[in-house]
C-alpha cells in the first residue's frame, strides 16, 4: 500500500473500507480506554475518531477492542500440528502474530526444515516470524539430523530477510560465557544485520550473566522465580513470561511487574499442546491469568502486544493507531478477556473462538517427510550386561525439563541388569533415527510410575531421536518399531498390543491431522499412560526431554548416559559410595 492512498481516509475525505463503530479502544500508549470509531483501509488502521462513512459498517455496541495478540517465543513443532493448522488454532484465540524458533525441525532437517516452516505459512492470515536456530546440533553428545554453520546462516538470512527477526535462543550459554569463537561468530553475524538475539540461561546470575548479556543477548524466557527475573531485567533483558503446557512460570513471575518495569515484560507460550490451546487459550490465557492475579488489564494487554512488537522492531504492530496493521481483537470485558471477534488485515477471521475463514497454504505443500533410517530393534538390543549391582538412574521429575540423577540397586537376572517394578526402576532407551543400522543406548529411569507396558516417542529434544521407556523388553520393542513404521509418532503398548498412538508424519514431529484430532489423540495417550500406572502429568512430554543433553542433570542420548553438569559421558554402573 502506498502511503498517499490512506491519507484521504485518515482525513475523513474518503470512506473507510471498514468502519468499526461504538468501540471502547484500549490505547496501549496512553493507558486509557477511548470511546470512538475506527476507520480501516485495506490492511491498515486509517484513524480513530468520529469517522462516519465506511463501505462496510460494523457496530461493536460498546465492546472493548485491543491490538492483535503477539506470542514472543514459541516452537510450533511442540504443538505437534502443521504450521498452517497451528496458525488456525491460535488465530481463533486472538493471536495474530507469533515469533517462532524452529530449532526442533532444524535439528531433524536442517535449513530445508526451516524453509518449510516459512514457505508453508506464506500468504496465511497470521504474521509468523522466524528466529533462526543458534545451535544445530545443540550438543556434540548426540547424533543430530543436520548441522547449520555460520556460513549456512548468511545466505538464509539474506533470502528471508523480511521473515527472520534474529537468532533463536542461545542455549549453549557456557560457550558464550567462556568466549567460544564459533558461538560468538553466529551472534556477530546476526546482530550486525540489526537483528535480535534471544536468550536461554536458566538460573544463571551475577558475573556469568553479565558475560552472557555482553554478547548482545537481549531476551530471556527461562526465568522461574521473580528474583532471577528482576536481576535479568535490571541488566537489560526483555523478560518473556512463559505459560506453556509444562513450563507454567507466569504466575510466580507476576510480582516483577510494576509501573516502572512493565515495558520490559512480554508474554510467550514456548511449548503448548493443542489440547491446552483449545481448552484454556493461547496468549489470551496469559492475559486472563495476569488479570486474575491482580495485574492491571491494560498493562497485561501491553505485555501481549506493544511491548513485544517494540522489542522485536515490529514497527506497525501491537497497537491501535493510524498506520498500524488492522490486526484487532474484540473482547467481551477486561476481566474475562474472552475473544469474541478477531480481525486480521481488516477482515473478520474468527468469532467466539471459531474460524470463519478458510486457511490453506498456497505456496508450499504439506510434506510427509520420513527421516527414519534406522533398523528395527529386537529384544537382544535392550539387554544390559551386569557390570555391578549399582546403577545410575535418570529421575523423571514430571513437570520439569530438568531431570535428576540417583544411584539405585539393580535387579540381576542371568547376568543381565533388568527393570525392577517394585522400585519403579525401568529400562529406557535412546535410538538414533538418522543412523543406518543401529546406534542406541540403554539405561534406567525412575519416577514414571509405569506398572505395565511401554511407551515410545520420536519427539526427543533437541535431536529428536527415538525414546522408549517400558516395564518389559517385548513391549519396548513393539513400541519403538511401531514409531519407526509410522515415520514418527507417539505410541503406547500393553502386552504387545498398541492401545493408543499418534502418527507424526511431518518429520516425526508434526501431524497432518487437525488440531482437534491431535488434541483427542493426546488425551487418549494420557489416559493410556494412566491406565499403565503413570502418575506423571504428561509422561510423553517428560520423556521428550530425557535426551536434552544441555539441561541438567542426567540424560540419555543415543551415544550414552550424559552428566550435563560435568558436560561428559558417565558409566551406567557405579562403585559403592560413588554418587550419580
């Protein structure tokens, strides 16, 4: 749109394309509620005031209207639906802009995976921006499906300049703090293109935090307690308050927000399943939760709109003002914050939580990519030769990406270490999906609560090798091999029979089904794990973090058992008196 075209409408000399009458407008600049009309022209807001003419007139009858909501940080792959299907789901809840870090699919498919995320969402009515992953692979202690170098980034950022906002969360913070040249080179490349650098530095404070921030890292979504968030904000970081499916950190962090700090706070979801988006909402849930816990509604709305837009230099988003994008959400009231109408580019796209427009990817077909090259396993692959009576066990903590580590007595049968249901000590395996033949490790885990059967998943952060946990070897084999047959997915098995499954045919990470169908399957899988004895809130989500070798403490990759704090592999068996 040429600027000269909108000016007559702004002056009131030409009619608006759409005139929204009798609005209560939440002004994120002044902090006030304005009563008036909003004139829309093409995809922009022409003006606010006593405009009286429009080719289409919609009377909002005194309803509140806020800017389209913005998610400051998320991973679409964690929703387990395709990018287009994800866009449909969040748009219905008032999120019109999302900033995605596709490091999951990047670890599986490299740059082609990121390009798929970009091209499949071209032309759809959601503003989807990309933070290019900072570390592919995330760690040298697992086998990944791809490697992205500094040189790879240069051409890619140039090719998709308008869609790439910066460098995705820099998870390998020890390398930054210690001045690793390769890691610093990626930051230098991106920052010199006036792009943002996202952070990921849980629980680190003091001088190490200073060293990390000095590398131009300007945001953080990993804060879990308010004192941590306060120090990071005071050192210049934008605090992205996270409310996802597992990591629910918003409420504990809300005391950070006051009249002085609120511009430096944004809302994000990070990882959120469609079950939870459909049930409770997306960024609208963050806003509702903040208001419920005493945050001024306009400040909460700012955290979901203008604060994020300004941090990421989205100059025409996040506010209701002349020249800004006509991305708007009509809500019933400022307490309940229920989206009753969503506008994208001046058009109504959703009413009462349901889409009223068709969204199809026009430019890039939905691909069903099978990245499994490994051979099927058998029971002998899961055997553990006893080399002592004490073993290190991964402690599954349930609601955390963290795992613990402990030493437990192993059950020995015929010279083999086996699972022990009486101690909740079960076998767990990590199997490389990218390796010709077999590359896998077997260890023990405790804390799942499983009493029968086995589960397997192709979602294993960050390299997404196959993870399997079970009470017996035959069921573990059946579950793992079924995931391979599907080209990725989630599977629950009892007595050799599949009782529930979710195929993830897009790179073993995302389904080609609708959000509703995926949500139903995930509920079935949760119910199945409860039937199997698990007491964890989401066994599959917990299992997905078991391989994450950059987050403490004890992890299992296809290459072995990793002590993250030591940044080294450790043996499964230990001597008397040796700790985990």
